C-alpha cells in the first residue's frame, strides 16, 4: 500500500521544464503612440509562478535532448511571430499560433501536470482560444495511459501470488495426504524430484504468463515497446525466480528449495 500510494497518489510538483521563448514581440502603432505586445514573456512569467513546474531557459533542441535523457519532463517553445499572430487573430484574421511541446508521455501524471500548468498560463495571459498546442511525444511518440502504467505491476503481482500460493498448496496437500512420504520411498533421487517439480511449475508459470499477458495486451490493449518474445520469457523467469540461496544438505532441504525456487 505504501509503494502504490507513493507512486500513484498525490500531485506532481516542481517538474523540470525547459522553455525556449523565441517570441520577438509585436508593436502596434496608432499615430504618435505605440504599444508593445510580448505574449511570450507574459506566459513565461505566469509559468514561473506555477509550483507544478520548475522553468529552465534554453534552446528547444537542448530541451528535447534533456527530455530524452530524463533531465526535463517537457520542452516548450514559442515561435518568433507568436505575439503578432495572436494580435492579428484578435482582429479577425484566421491565423493560428502553435506552441510546440515536446513531452515525456510515458508517465500520464507528469504529462497531465505539465500540460495543465501550460494551459493555465495561457488562459491567465489572454483567455482561451487562439493557441494550439503542437504536442510531440518523446521516445518514438510513446503516450501511455494510466492502464498502460499499472498493468505491468499487476502482471508481476499476479505471477508472484498465484505461483507462490499454488506451490504452497501443493506442498501442504502432498504432506498431509502422504504423497511426499511415498515419494521418498521411491528410487528417485533428490535431483530428480526437484526436476519434476520444476517442470510442473514451469508449465504452470508458462500458463499463467499466457493468461495475464493475453488479458493485459489483447483485452486491455497495453503497449509493448520492444520484443514480445523477451517479455514473455522474462515473465516466465520472473514467475520461477529463485528465492533461496542457502546450502542444500538433505533430501528434505532439496524439497523445500524446490518450492522456494518455483
């Protein structure tokens, strides 16, 4: 509960964001009077006051590299004609002022928080409308949902609990029914008994892996980045991971090691 609470609970704050403000502003001349507009600076100032993000200044190219290596959660750039386009749009011209956002979409909470902070700054400056967010997702265009993030943890939890519980139930039933005692009376060696249980639980692990991957990937459509074959065998090995490294000195210890191994 503590781990899930720390990962999924609360609100993200002070997310590092790089802003490249290329807006040169726009000057409106009316006779001898002139008014300078600089919407890029206004949005930047509002964004710096938002505790959900921590604004850093720099080039958009370095910001994209920072998102790729995990330094920043997003990189934002305002075009050079940003103020001009917004002013002309307010005069009735059909123009758009795109703000490019290069963001890490692998964590839905971070993505939502950064975009919400940016939208709030835009609305605080000149209200809604007129600005289009050109969202570009890092890591090959990956955009995960909350389900995509939670399904891998659920797969690991299911494989751990099911294989462990079935192994314990099998051991208890064999002990109480006398099957374990009869096994010790057979010519089978400790290694052969271990091998037999390992194969049985290997089949169980493969079956459970197929079930949980089918539900997660086919029914709920979770995204797999990489090799599905490696994912499958990794999940099977996880289900059969070794959990005991103590020396084995007796047939009974071999038996106990078998169940801890599986």
